[in-house]
C-alpha cells in the first residue's frame, strides 16, 4: 500500500465513522471502528475495479 492509499483509507474510514455515528443504532466503539475500515477498504477496491489507478500528474 502506498502512502497515498494509506491516507485515502484513513480519510474514507473517518467519513464512514461519521455516517455510522450519525445512525445512532447502539453500536459499540470497537464495532464502529471495525466497520469503518471494512467500508473504506471495500470502497477502494470498488473504485480501483471501476476506474483503475489514479493517473500520474502531467509534467
């Protein structure tokens, strides 16, 4: 995993955490944390499948 992918995973996980916390359905902290990263990794896998890797910058 590259540094950019690592940072993206953390950002997606935080976004997922906000959504899960907003649901207020009584999930515990550990379950929320686990689901956040599961959702982030699933999103990245689907993104790569559909649109591929991010192209490099034109220099």
